[in-house]
């Protein structure tokens, strides 16, 4: 799953850099350094990853607690290993969810750096002259 997240972040940020060449050119022309442009794109990617992974973790926790509270399954059968007194034994823990969110943020930062760096290295004249 982390590989899919990494590839998705990389491809999306690369497309974003290509679509925002004029914005990059304007930032570079007014004096934003190459590292500053790179940092802005990485920060944007990490912020989006954090927002959506926190939202996903919260929705997942709510769904698992709802299933645990309202769904009763007979004790026999293949699901018996996942049951606790006829209820699904789903207990989301905040610490586990925080670790998953942190890992996703680190992956987003790591795999957004390379396309962001490519965008940061574009010379202002080249970025402002290109059109899509």
C-alpha cells in the first residue's frame, strides 16, 4: 500500500509541477530560491497527505467502532477468529493510527521531493515561456 501511495504522490506532484510552470516561473522571477520552490511543493504535498490520512483514519475508526457495536455475527464459521463474544474485535487505537499517519506523511515528503526539486530547478525564463 505504501508503494501505491508513493507512486501516486510522485505522479500527482509531477503533473502538478508541469501544470504550474507559470506559477513557478513567477515565484522564481520575484526572487524565491530554488530550494524555496521545492519546499513549498513538498510542504503542500505533506499537508494534503496529512489532511486526507487523518480524515481516512477518523472515518475508519468510526466505521470499525460502528461495526463492532451494531453487527453481531454467529460464533461458528470462518470469522470466529475475528470475533469477541459474537462481535467483531476491531479496536482502533489512537497510537497505531498516529503511526500510520506519520508514515504516510514521511512517504509523501520523500516521494514528492524529486518532482518538487525538478520544478524548483526550472529557470524563470523557461518556466514563463512554456505553455501547455
